[in-house]
């Protein structure tokens, strides 16, 4: 094929979609697949907002004397958080010269790059719920203020979260913000034991199965040593069972980044633990990443002055984090 023209456009578009989908499928989307976020479909014509609410029952049954009517369980609505759909997009051009001079490698490279953009943006937005989790808002890469407070109006990571049905408060940010270590993990687990409640203020058990962190090498290797050692990582006696091997390590490559996805070394030591089962962080996907192609005639989408064809990618989703009890955090900077 020496020239890409309207007669060959349909074949080229088909190939473009294959290239786009192949690249899109190769993107790991670490945050999306981590288990930290629960993914829900968002159908057409369901509006552009959705409210998420916690509902708790009492933790314990009551005694029932012979012949007495059973007591009814109390139900307590927790906090709510509303999410709103938004769309992301990007476009590339295929020039007249590319189409008519056999520059198919340049075209392929542009389409390959296009396939990454929506999945990468989704993963950045998901990860930044943790990156900026000590604040109630952050300014995203488009310069827009994003509300990331949880249902009690506090930051996701706080020392004084509140409950709807009790005066009890709890923390999910460990005191002293230590770097990850066996002792720091023990402190975080102790915090969870003493700070996990339902909306009635009753102690609950939420087993964490994820330990999450940035890609900081020291943090990564410390966690891997803790999880993969066949003995207590602080001593050398053989045959001792590893007591922390039940966690799955999730490394988030975009955790230590700024709003634009650039490196932010001040967040390199961020780490925490979480329960995938009890997570109240939701990703609602309305529009999966897709390729938008020129019309079949090749002319309707040709820019008059430049003769360019335009290819685009689109996606749409919402992200909502309702509450904080499912996740724990340390900034790793040793601050009080």
C-alpha cells in the first residue's frame, strides 16, 4: 500500500482499532486492578450522578426469653457521598504527508500512544485519591478543584473520623507516621484493632488483605522482605512462621506524583493497609476507553486547511470514596 486514500480507509480504520485496543489492553492500570476500588458499571440513561451510602446493622443479637417477642435489629445509615460522571479525551492527527508517503510507522506510533491515554488518566485519578488523601480537595491536572473528602467531610486519612450513630471518633492515620517496617506494621494493625467501628460505635473486625505503597525501592524491598521471608524478618532462627505473609503487596506507580503525574518525592514513603472486601471506594465506569475514527469517506473529518485526519480517544467515569474505616495510612515522614 503506497498511499492511504478513501478507498483504503475502511481497512486502515479496522487496523487502527486493533492497534489501539492491543495497546489499551497492555496497560496494567495498577490502581484499577488493585482491589482497593470496587468497580461498578454505569448504564446509559441512568443520569450523571450517583449517591453511595453506608448502612450498618447492630453487631450483636439480644437474648430472647421463653415466649418473648424477638428484639428488632437497629439499622443506622452511615454517611453518604455523591459522585458525578466526567469524560476525558485526547486527539491525534494523521497528516496528508503521513498518509501519502508511506509513513505508517509514524501513524502506528501515534495510535499506540493514543491507546494509553484514557487508561492512564483513569489510573492517575484513582491513585490521587490516596496521594492527596490527607486533604479534602486537590487541584487536578486540568486545573480543576476535586472534592475528595469522605462522607464525614474529613480527609480520607484523618485522626478524628466521626460516626453517625455514636459520639466515638476514630483514626486511620497511624501516630508518628513511621516508614514501613515490621514494628510500624504492628503499630498500624494495633491502630486498626482499636479504631474500627460500625456506625453504632461497636467494635468491628475488618481484616486487611492489602499492603499498598509507592514504588520507592527501600519501601518496596522492605515490604517484600516482610512478606516473603520464611522466618521472622528481625531474627535468623529457622522454622519460624512468617506472621505477615497474608498480605498482598500493591505498588502504585503514580502514588508519589504531583497533580500532573510528575515525580513528587515528598510522597515516596507513603504506605498503608486496606481491606478489599470492606472497601467503600468506587469506580463507576460509563464509557470505557474507545477509539474515535474518521468517517468512512475520509472527507467529512478532513480538516480543510491542513488536510489532516483526526483520531480521538474518549472515556467516562466517576470516583467516590464514602468512608475511611477500610483503609489505614502512614506518610512515612516521621511527623507527629
